[in-house]
C-alpha cells in the first residue's frame, strides 16, 4: 500500500505492507488529535536503494563493519520487509527524533498500533541506536518475521 506524506516535505510516496500501512495511518491520526505530528521519512526499500545507502556509509566510515552498525547491508535491512518505517516529527532531523514530543508519544503509544522501536540503546543486534526506526509487529506474519530478532537469536 502506498502512503502519501505531505506533512513535512514535497509530496512523496512510501510503501508498506497493507496492515502496517493501515496501522500507521491510524497511529499518525491518533497522534494528531493530541497535537503530535509524525511524518514518514522512509518505508520499503529495494535492494538497489539499500546497496547505495550502505556503500555511501562505507565511503564515510571506511569499512563495511563500521558501516553495518548504522546502515544495514543490502539484503539485511528491515526496510526490505515492508514492515519497517523511519519517522520524524517533520520539524527536526530524523536523527534527533528522540528529542521530540513525537518520540515520547511513540514510546507511550506505538505498541497500541503494533509498532515497536527496532533498535533501542544497547540492542542485542549491536546496531547503533535508531530512535527513528520502527517496525510493525502487529500481525501474525510480521511478528513471526521478527520473532528471532526480538528474542535475540539473530
């Protein structure tokens, strides 16, 4: 399902699985009723897009091992699943999302819509903390897909 987000940038479309998209729409609407703005930065990513992001990070940091702490190698990104989304409040850089009321709202309410923070501080995967990166686990398919990761088996 395509989501159009015009809340903070030029109109753009992001793609997610249908159930994730519907839950995201409901969550964003609920936040808005409380004066909280949540904007989508990124949804589904294909292999080529992820490869480009990863190679750019390798260029910045000098090694694939260091790059993989902050950008998943192609084939390993949660964005490939269509269940992951990067968020911001539309007024701040997404990397500063945890300093916003929108992030605090997400921490308190995201689970009500089937979302969880993918990479909290000190996560078992060893990935850098990403307050902007949330995954949908609100359907049996999505929960099953992330089960091993959630239990620290990957």
